[in-house]
C-alpha cells in the first residue's frame, strides 16, 4: 500500500516550506503542494531522505493524505485563501480539516468556516507568529475554531511550536475566528512596539547623537534587563549590520517609508468598532502612513537632522530616560491590546483565556518579551481582570516610570522630534487614570447644537437644556 502522509500544506513559499519542514523534523510524514514547480522542487530537495511528497498535482496531494485529512493553507491572506478553498472543497470528504495559517481577517474566517461546515469540512483559523525563522524552529501558534478540530492536530502543533520552560507556545484560543483575532491583536501590539522603539531611536540619534555602534550597545544592554524581548534584540543587531554595497551602516541606507499589510490597521479599526481606545497602536499605523508620504514630507521639511536645542546633554541621563519611557510605553501598549482582547471576548463570545494568550506569546512570536511573564501572572491572580492597569504590580511599575516618560517627552517636544506613539501611551495612561475628564464640555456642546441630551452628575435621567 502506498504511503499515506500525516499532514499536508498548500503554499510552499518560505513560511509554508519552513513550517512543513518543522513538522517533518518532528517525525510526521508530510505532503506539500504548490503551483510553482520551482518551489515544489526546492521543498523536495529540503526533505530528501524523509517520508514526504512534494507536488504540483492537487489530486495526488489530496489522495496521498491519510484520512481524515489535515491540510494547512499558507498563502497570502485574502482572495488567495478563498481560491484554495474553492479548489479543494469538492475534493475533500466530511471530517477532513483545513487549517488557515495566514493572517486572515477574522470575519473572513467566520464566513469560510460557516460555508465549509455545510459540507462537514472542519476549519481552523490559526495565527502563526515568528516569521521565517519561527516557522522553521518553533513559532507561537494561536488556533481557533471547533475544539474537536483542534484536538485532531494538537499533537502536531504542540510538537512544532516554540517551547518556554518545556511549555509549548500553542493553546486552543477559542471558537470561530478566535485564533485569527488573537493574531490580529498580536500584530497590532507588534506595530505599537516597533513604532515606540523607532521613536526612542530617533531621540537617541538626533537628540543624544549616539552613533550606530553606541545604539547597538544600548539596545544590547536593554535586552539583558526588563526590556528583554525579540524586538529589542533584533534592533541591537540591526545597528551593527553593514551594507555590502557602500560599507555604511545598513539601517542608514534604508528608505524611511514603512509598508504595511493591514493587520495593525484592522486592530485599530476593530478597536474603534468595539469602543475601545488603542491610541498607541493607532499612532503606529498613522506613523506608517505619514512615513509613506515621503515626497510631501520632503517638500515641507524644516530641514533639521539634529535637535534644535543647544547640545549640552548628559547622554547617560537621556539613555536612562529612554529606557524608562520605553518600558512604560511598552507596558501601556500590551495593556491596550489585552483590553481589546477582553472586550472582543465578551462581544464575540470567543471564550478566550487571557493567561493562556500571555503564556503562548512568551516564545516564538514577534512580541515575545520578558514582560509577558508579568501579564501572565496578573491574569493568573485574576482571570477576569478588566484592565492590566488594575493589577497593583503593573500599576506600580507605571507610576515608577511615568515621570521619566514625561521628561523624555519634554525633550521630544522641545526639539521637534515626533513621538506620537510614546506621547499617546503617556496621554492614554493619564486619561484612563483620571476620574474626571473634560468631556462634560463635549456633552454640553453636543446638547447645545444638536439637542443630543446629556446625563447629570447629581441625578439619574437624560436631560436637554437651552444653553446660552
Ligand atoms: C508575525 C508577523 C507576521 C508579519 C507581519 C508583518 O507575527 O510573524 O506579525 O505576521 O511579519 O504581518 O506585517 P506588516 O507587513 O503589516 O508590517
């Protein structure tokens, strides 16, 4: 009898190929499918000596898999996923399982899941984080959908996921599109953290006048402390990298226009829909948009590369403020993301476990960081914590570092160094810890011009007044 393969994957691009090699390393026989013969050949070469199939032939691929089939789709999010589903749904049998491992929009996953359930085909929307290296050596995996479907592949996913203290960075997230939703918020936080690091870099470069070698050392040092994280680690390495073409620091040769594929924007859009503020993530999306307007920026530029202030700065003091502000704003960004997850959980009835999310984000993914241990512990103490700031230890850390953040902001403001994400984190913190905001005036204005009514501080009910 011909070999039947344990696990199939459609889309042998770098992510798909690496993920499937990872599955193969863990003792599973694997089958890969791609339309591109070059990718098929590359995968076949990589798996030489292992039980595997690499083909462009969809029929051979489907027939080669043991039933119920377990097939992961790793193609670009959007239309391409629908096209694959359309091609394969008639070839599959009831109880076969399709797993979308891309950054699909959660509402697309709900739609696809519903459609396939009519044919009794199981479907999981699975967030996979960690980039190419993560896919190959151990990503963080966020599966959502029918729990029984998850159980069919749990042993495989647990074996390929990153491990932290022997715990695999994968857990069932919840029903329907929970996996894609959690991955979307992961990416929103990723956008926020990347922007915060970029703003701190700008301050250290333009105000502190640190060289790239010094910047690399600073980030390396930070990575040994409480800021320890994947993004801080790679940032230190970025400052060390030389350009093969010019011999300059490579980072200085990179055009300052950041691209985006949409997951950060979706996070902000969805937070707005759910009535939750995620201003640091919003700021990160806005800054990518402003960065994209390079020509306009250039035509209106004030021209100063370096800070306006007289240069009489204590570098060590600036580095110290920057570390504290970055830590403060990092905590704030995670808090915004986790509050969004809690609120979405209520609205979409995902049954998310916040502690499990913090746990599986500790390894493999792009936002892995030492601080996730503190988040995990906060949710261990109180699973239904309404906001991370309501945890006494986290609140204490924020209080300890808020004045340093204010001081750093003064440097930024006085020197025209834009710090939208850093300042949004600080302002968010100040707003959400202020019992009385000036929005009574906004209500008064609304009632003045539109009779939109208002509530009162001293009695129940809805009121309208003649103003002026
Ligand atoms: C991950 C990353 C991954 C991808 C981002 C990049 O978790 O591995 O988030 O999913 O690199 O989607 O997103 P942008 O192209 O929008 O920056």
